[in-house]
């Protein structure tokens, strides 16, 4: 299973970058997004606890799972595109926020509202991506 997750992760990252190569600035932006997500995952490898949940863009889910050694699709990684379908008042422990990668503008807006309401600390950030960690214990974690 890890082999197929790795294959899918590489395919997903390559597909994302390939899909946005229409202009030189878009190529540069795609590389910056991938580089930002790599840095985000380095922080999560050090700081994420086993029971904590992660909200990640669907495009990066396989890569996140691979790098954090998560083998279950129904595990702690939740697709950002599903977040607007979750019950109100639930919050993931971590948010990998890449606003330009989402296929659903409603999802992006919902994530922005979640960050504003949910007592999150911005752990990392760039022009293309950010990592948020929930600081409030009053919010209940997302469950699947």
C-alpha cells in the first residue's frame, strides 16, 4: 500500500505542477507551492502528535500521508474539499492551507472562516501556502 501511496503522491504533485505550466510565472508559482508544502511537512514531522487531525488540500493528501507515514485513507488526514461538509463547530488540529490549489471556492472560504474562528496559530506562511495549528482545547477535533 505504501508503494501505491507513493506512486499516487508523485503523480498528484507532478499533475498539479504540470497543470499550471501555461506561463513562466505560473511555473514559478507551482514550484513555490510545492516547496512551501515540503517545509510545512518538515514542521509537522517534528510537532504533530499521533492523535491529531490534519486538513489538507486533496491534491497534496497522498504526499502528506506518505511523508507523515499515515497508511489509512480514513485516518487523520481530511480533504480540505470536504471541510464544508463537516459539522459546524468541529476543527482539525492542523490546517495545510494552499488557497490557490482548491477546486472548490466554497471550501476555501469555509477554511478561511474556520481559521478566523477556530483559535489557530499560524506556524508557517508564505505567499502560496501556510500551516496553522489549533491552540484552543475548547474546540473538538474533526472526526470521520
